[in-house]
C-alpha cells in the first residue's frame, strides 16, 4: 500500500504548502482518493486517470477537505461518462453537497458514521468520529498484508488515534499549530499529534494540515520530540510505502 500526498495545507491553500488536504492511496489495482481539498484534484491527475479511481473518501464537509469532488463530478459525468463511483462520506453529505449540483448517477454514496466498516478493492476501512465539527471521521486503512495507515482527518485533542488498534505502520496526523499558539480547540498542535501517535504505538508519524502561517520546523520538532522519533512533514508529491 502506498500513500502519496496531493495536498496538505491546513484550512486554505498557500504558496509554500500548495493544495489543501488530499491523499492518494494505492494498492495493486485499487486506487483511493482520500479527501478532496481545494487544489488536490489537479495533483491527482498527475498520478492517475480519474477514470481509474476505485473509490473516494471524504472525511468531512469543510471546503479544504471536499470541494474538489465537484471537479471530479464534472469529469466523470460529462467527460468520460462514468457512473456509480463509490464515495464514502458522512451521512447526508450527498444531499448537503448536492445543493450546488445535480449528482445524477455519477456517485454511489456510502454513508459513514462512527464505527462504520467497509472493504473496497481489498483494503479494509474503519471509521471513527473525531473531535471536530461538522461530523468528521478518521480512517484506518488495512491492506491485504495487514499493513495499516491511520489518517486522523481533522480533530481536537478529545479524540486520539488509540480509538483504533495500536501499532499502525503509519499515522498521518493533522498538526495545525505550534503548541504555544493553539488557536482553536478543534485542531492539534504538533506536540499533541506526536504524543497521541506515541501512545498508540505508531511505527511512523507524518504531520499534515499545518496552518500556513506557522513555522513548519517548529511543528515538526515538537511532534518528533513528543513522538520519540523523527516525524515526517507532509509535502505535495511525498510518497510513502506503508
């Protein structure tokens, strides 16, 4: 299973960090687009043909995690005329996001709630409700060899990766702030992300969703110290074998 970062800027795109949250997960013939933040669809198309997507995962409906699904819809419906692409998203997302468009039969919506599990193309998915409004779901992805990627999506400190089984090979965690300047209780600092990943016995920590105005070096240093090993800073085009 391979993770490729398509976008990692927190809350809005920035000149140095690029697009907002978007991640490509591939395992054999299975291709998942996880979060569709603004700008990430352009980067997705540098790696895969949208016609080859197996499924889409939308963790929540904040624009920096979902708005590029509209571009995908246009390509699928009017460009290649593909229908029935599975989308795993919070219950009711199809109607709320559909207020702007007519989805037609482009997507096959699968509602996600706390504890939802699914399997798509050999990758097992498990979802957990995080500490973030609107309803937001972290994802545990397990490939046929038992290798695991946990993506926290957006969360405050009242949820932790230990909601899933310990020992994930990679934890991809939001780390919006420096610990001395935590501007919102619904996001994590790098230190909080590192502490949570260490408590969950993660093997590797990747920090993402940094607020564009923070110093990335400080966030990574704080995350690494708390994790007890060097954390990796997400960047567009970063690819990691899980």
